[in-house]
C-alpha cells in the first residue's frame, strides 16, 4: 500500500519495484494486491498509478495517517505492507519480509533505511536513526509490514497525528506480539526532505517538538516538512 500526494515524478518507478516484490511473493504462493491511496493530489499521480496496474483509492483529507488507513481498508489480504512513494525496495528486502512472515514469529516489522548520495552529516543521522529503530523496534514510516488483524486490533494509524504516526503504531503493535526491524538489506529512500529543507528548518521542528512535549505532532501547520507541498 502506497500513500501518495503529488508523486507523479516518482510513483511509476516505485510501483515498478513493488511489482517485482509482488512477483516474488506470488512465486512463493502468496497472492498480492497493489493499492495506492491518492491523498488529494492535483497532478497525474492517480493516472500513473492506474496505468501501473494499481488499485487507486482516494482520501480527500491530506494526512499521511488517513491515507495509509484508507489504503488498508481497501486491502483484503492477511498481511499489510506500507511503502512510501519515494522508496526503492529491492528484491532482497522482500525476501527478508517473506522470511519474517513465514517464520510465524512476528506480528509485524520495519527495516533500516539508506539514502543515495547522502552527505557525511546525513549518513550520520541515518545511522543514528537506524540504531534507535533497531534498539526501540520502531519502524520508519517508509516501510512497515504487519498482520492485518493486528493492525485493525491496534486501531490502525492514529489520525490525530500528522507525523510520527508510524512510531505510535509500532508501539501499539508490539503489545500484540514480536516486532522486528530488518537490517540486512536497507530500504533506499530519496532523501528529498534533506535536500528540500535546510538544517535550520529541521532543527526548528525538533525544537518545537521538545518544547511542546510532542504536541506539535497533532497540528498540520507545525509539521510543514510533511505537508507544505514541496516536491
């Protein structure tokens, strides 16, 4: 399931890679469906997704949690996989997901991330996040998988949050069973937030987060890094 807002530049390539993952699943006897939630885009995102063979659902309120929940409601499978539109999951990562599912040991999980052409400073922050992710077993929102029944029992993504909803869901899923962070084959993401937003903008967001005790995550206007439309 892919949440997408004005992703015409990247959606086709991402869906192509997901199609490779679906083929791998199907060779192992798993039927799959490819779902894109058009989160009120005003470009060709929905058109390109349909051309790639995806089932496209629409969520009129521009919010990542709502988009992911809308996609999940349209899904009929026993497992859900959420992947962001600017990501490049490789077949090895899908193999790791399959192994985790087929082991029967986990209710869900995520994976570590990598960014192509990252600066040394960005590589440091990515490494710090990956270490925290593995230690706390928090999934990055760019890639999260879980049992559909566990997702629904947990109440899905928290629609009161405009950011960090994946961490909130990770915490609730861990109450239902083991949650794993895969790390052998990191997910490659675009890193565009680091390119489009200055370190001052990121620092200002983190400062507001600290000073508000996390309450800024519940206000769209305080989470402009996700919602101001830069692409």
